[in-house]
C-alpha cells in the first residue's frame, strides 16, 4: 500500500512543539508494518491563517528522518508564497497542485489529509473526484456553526472521515447528511520510564490566551502561600508569538520570584519536561486544533505524571483516574486542586500508577493497526 499524508508543521522545530507530531507519529508507525508512506509538508510555514508566519528551519532534519524512519518527504516550495495578504490562500492552491503532481508520479493508493479544523479545506473531496483516488481526512475539531453551512455537505462527501475525539460524534450525528466516519485517537510511544518525582509543577505550551497560561501563573500565588519549596516550571517558546517577550516580562514583574517560578524557553524533549515532574497542569480554555486528546497530556501520562486539567468535554473523554479536573478559567479552583495533591503523596503515587496503566491503550503500535484496518476498509469498499 502506498499512502500520501498531507500534514502541516512536519519540520524542525515545529514538529517538536505542535500537535503535528501526533499525526507524524501515526504515519511513521505504518512504515514498520510494510506500508510505503510519503509525507507532503511546507517547511518554515506555520499553517494557521490567523498567525501566517514564516520561520527558519533545519533542512537536514528531513534527510535524517528519512534515513531513520523510512518515511519519504516531499516539500512545498515556500519561496513561492511571498504575498502577505494572499499567502495562505495561495498555499492551499499550491498544496493541491503538489498533491496532483505527486500522484501522477507515484500513483498513490490512498491520500490521507490531516487538518485540525474541518472547515480549513475541502481538499479531500476535490482529490477523490479529480484524481480518482481514495481519500481519508482526519479531523480533531469542528468550526462553530458548521451545521448551518452548506459547504459541510461537500466536505464530508469523502471516502472516510477519521475523528480524533468522541465529542465530535454527537455533533456529526446531528448533521442532516450521512457521514462515513471512524474514531481513532492520538497515540504516543510507550516506554519503560523511571520518574524520580520532585516538587515540580509543570505547564507545557505557548503563551496564548486559549492555552490558559495565565491561570497557571495566578494559581502559583495561592499555592506558594500553603506549600513550601514548590517550584512551578513553564516550558514554552516564543515560536509564532510576536508578543512573547512582553508576556514573559509581565509574568516576571507580576510574580517577582524567578527562583521558584521558572520560565524555560526552547525546544525540549519529553524526558526533560516530564521526568522529575510531580504534576502536569493542562489549562486549555477552548477547543482548538489538536486539543482533542491533547498530545502533551498523553505524553505526561506516559511518564506516570499525575495531571490536573481543565474540564473541556474533549479532555473529559480520557477516563483515567490519574487526571483531576478543575473548572475552566478558574485559577482559584486550580490552586485548590494543586494544594490538595501536593499534600497527599499516597494520592499522587496512585494517580501516577493509574496513568501508566491507562496510557497503554494509546500505544502507537496498537492504534496504527486500527488505522491500517480503516485504510483497508476504504480501499476494499
């Protein structure tokens, strides 16, 4: 089987700090199962029309990955995308052109189009009709008001839609047109980990409002009044955030405690972020992109780190006893949950064990078999 996967942000360092890694890991795992995987991506571009920005990237990363993973990469020529106001639209057109050219050369059995929000593209429908090739699309969030938009009918006239969140199923069941979909959550690599826990409470992600980072900051003030020697660490990046420096300055000025509230900027490994961490705090305030089964949450779980998370419907689908939920955007409730757990080592250890057991159902080697079943079902239909 020969598959072309269209995935944004599969380039270094974006691949390390975005949900694209979940998509890439899913495809990479198929190579070991005898599938020829090609990936089309646009290096140096962050695929979000609200933050249409260009970045430098490490071109050597692709060669290293091809050698180690067996995936074949194809790159969109981003130098052609230079018109500020039309860059995003031109990118979509250029990507479609690239797909057509690659299909003529490789004659793919199936094209898998990944995009976080289903209203961003109708590529799948166009491809299946224009190229006479089977088309699959993965969706992890739905745009507001989708039920009333006639374009949804066109979008969902594909061979298969893959949903990464069960919360989307009820929404699609209310849609008047029949939709052919399957459910497949994100997956992670499962390794045997020894987590030597310290009093370190961790936030991972950009300093964006929808990530709820300010609730993490405010909760620290209340926690430090009750718990001594606790450290809060933010693993973040100025990547795709022009106001990053201003936000960091505001946080440091507000807290005045660089010793116990630490902001670490850069690209970090999962081991650097989650090993020796006592708690991972997920403060997401709205459904966006790969929030459905958030990748960082699953990665923290794979290290046996207990989790305190906002109570978004998508995240509440994860029924592990190692997750404690707090009211969205309520830093007081968050601080109470953190204090409660820091004061009880038995509960911390129990939550850690529960997460290590629960995460096994998200093992990439297990879920990749389910993806192959979906592919075979589409091809044999």
